[in-house]
């Protein structure tokens, strides 16, 4: 297809991987530096993204905008894009519940925007086959073709807004929820004075416990983002008739680890934070 100007909001670690795939596919990637950190600026500059400066300029110059941000900011960001006069195609690839995504879609569609629902499953990819962007909505095919070159793989799974988000929520409910459970169990064992004995029991031949301490350590720097995501998952499960309380509690666990953003904690650091709260 012909090269297009594609806007990315915002090029964090995952957003940069999304934008890199678009750029690899032959399109220009634009971003907004206003209000962003030095780290974001350096990441965008090294990736060759074009700085629109302000959101209004991005909205004027890019017929397609991709949103990849922490879940608690998804609705406000979409509203700001709409308020700046954008009337193109908008991909919301944020980790929020189907009803939340559908509410955003309704506002944007009423304003003349072509809305596409997205759900990303996996870590920021280095090669094809590692991470998938699921898409749904009437205009999903028009967005899928922007990701032909990889490393992110795109797959359309339906014409209904909310379906891609439902898949993302269900996947993360098990994946990230089980890591929060492990952190809570380790915190309890530590406080009760049986952590080393529990570790020995886990290490016995034939024992399978799922996530391990390495998963907890990798999750801690992302906990500030995952806390809100757990509440989106809780809302998703409740909508589907399942109890939401487990993932509400998982959100509390991740909230306790919020201070580890951009840090490199040890397992003792994590346990100390859980003990102190």
C-alpha cells in the first residue's frame, strides 16, 4: 500500500515496538514531544520518528493515529485527540475492558472517527512470531495492513469493537494475575517466617508452580501500569459473570510495588515493600 503518515501516542517501550513495525512497513511515524520525558524524546529520536510537537499538529497531519498508553490514560487521550479535530482512523491498543473500549469508541465514532479496537499479547517483540496485535472493528483490516513487515504480528479477529480487548483481558488475567498471586504468597510466607521452606518445597522434583521469582522481578518495574490493568480485568470478568475480587486484589499487590518504576529491584526489595505495606 502507499506510504502514510502514522501518529503514535506514545512511544514507550511497547509503543515504540508498535511504531517500529509501522515504520518497517514503509510508513512515516510521527509523535508528540510536548510534555514527554527526556527518555521518550531520546527513544523517538533514535527510532527516526518525526516530531509533530503538539497533538493538534499530529491530528492535522496523520490520517491514522495509534494509541498505546497506560490504561488509566486511554479515555482522556482519546478525548483530547477528538477535541483536536481528528477525523481519521484511530487504533486504541490499550489494556482496558471491552465496555471501557466500547464507550471510547462510541464517542469517537459519533465525532466522525473510524475506531479500531486493539489488544497486544506479549512483550515488546524483537522478531516476528513473538508478540501479536489483535484487532477488531469495522475498519480493522485497514489498520492490519500497516504491520506487514514485523516484528509485531497483526491479526483481525472480528468486526466487533471489544473483541480484541476481551482477548487481551482474558490473557492478561491469567498471565499477570498469576504473577501477582505469587508475589502475595511470597510476601505472606516471608512475613510468616516460612519463605525458605516454601522455596525448598517448590524446588522438589516434580513440583510445578507456574511463574517464578524471576517473573516477579520483571513485573515489579511495570507494576505502576499493571495495577490499573488488573482493575480493567476485574471489570471484564464481572461483565462476563465471573467474580472480580481476585484481580481487584492483584491490583492492590501491584499498587504496593508502584515505586519500582524504572528500577531494578532485588527479590528482597520486593518483599520488603510488601512487608512495609
